[in-house]
C-alpha cells in the first residue's frame, strides 16, 4: 500500500478515544491509527507491530481490566510524532501487577491458548510500561533506522 499524504500537520498526529466493547468502534480506532501510521510513512512491518500491540492492549483492557463489563470503557490516546508512536490504554478496572502474569513460555503454560499478549507487546514495541495502579499501559514504538529490522 502506498503511503498517503499525512492527515495531520507537520507529521504529527494526536487523538483520543473512549471505547465501549463494540467491535466496529475498536476496528475504527485501529483503522485510524493504521491510516495515520501509513500517512507518516511507517512501513507495513511497523504498522503490523503497532496494530498487534494495540489489539492486545485493547483485548486485555476489556477482558481482564473491565472483566467484560459493557458499562465500562477503555480510553486510548495516540501520538505519532516523527519516528515515535506512543499509545496509552486505560481501562476502568482495579489494576494488576504485571509481574504476577505467568510466563507463557514456561513448560506448564505452553499448551494454554491465551496469556501471550504482554509477551507479544514486549516483543514488538520499543517500550512497554504499566502505570500505577496497573490499569493503564503505555506502549511506545520507535521507527527503526533504514535497513534495520522493523520489530
């Protein structure tokens, strides 16, 4: 896909969303972020990495943070500035201790079909930070230098 003209001034994109667990709203947010990334000239591999991490963060917010309560929202902010993408995802849950999440690569967890979201975010993003009280996540992606791998 060819890069479109940036839909934001001077290569900067900044936006906030408040989502309920509605598939079309989630898809619209992801589409907006991906369009902004393409507009800023990010590669397909970079767009994939950011989209995957955002999807995992949203799923965790709705499923684990808000415990599937459709009355609760997930707030998302996105800033794309130059080579840097920063996303914050905040749910309305009580928070959690990310060090208490079982290692999905441990032998006893290999067969479990879920539990790999945090590991994937850490693999694809430049920074992953859980903010107190544990219901807010900040993930950062920095565009690789030309010729470097995307993630």
